[in-house]
C-alpha cells in the first residue's frame, strides 16, 4: 500500500497568505538551490528574518533574494558569486512580500 501524499497539507500552513510564483530565467539564486523555472511557495504571513529567502519588492521590481538583516541595515544576497549584495537604503522603495517556504523543480522532460 502506498501512502497518499497531500502537497497542500505538507507545504501550506496558511492558505489565505500563500502565493505561488515561478523563478525567472536568471541564475542569481542557483547556489541556494533555486533555478530558473522552479516553482516557489511564498508565505506572506511569515515575518522575514535574517537568513530567510524572501520575495521582495525593490526599486519597482520583484525579486527572490536571501535577506541579511543587521539592525536597520538590510542587504539582498544573491545565490551567485557573480552578483554582489544589494544594500537597501532606508529611503528605498522596498518591502518584503513573503518568505519562500518551498521550491519545486520539474524533472520530466524539462
């Protein structure tokens, strides 16, 4: 007998605050295991903390980055050594949309 796997029960703790996004075609998060085309689950109800991978709105665009939070200093860290950290200035148009809780990648005939 095979146990049934319910991805909604496994991956979603707050359905009303959950969104799904697809990682873009860039390679900026590959060292953190997020590749272009991966599907990401974002929980908007989680308060982002230092070290979390989050979806952010910065300078008019959405991006997925690892957060480095030290006091009032926030940096957006890429998972690719070719991309330097982005320092978020206090006056910048910046907000955290939610925290990435899961990522999925297609294996069949990608």
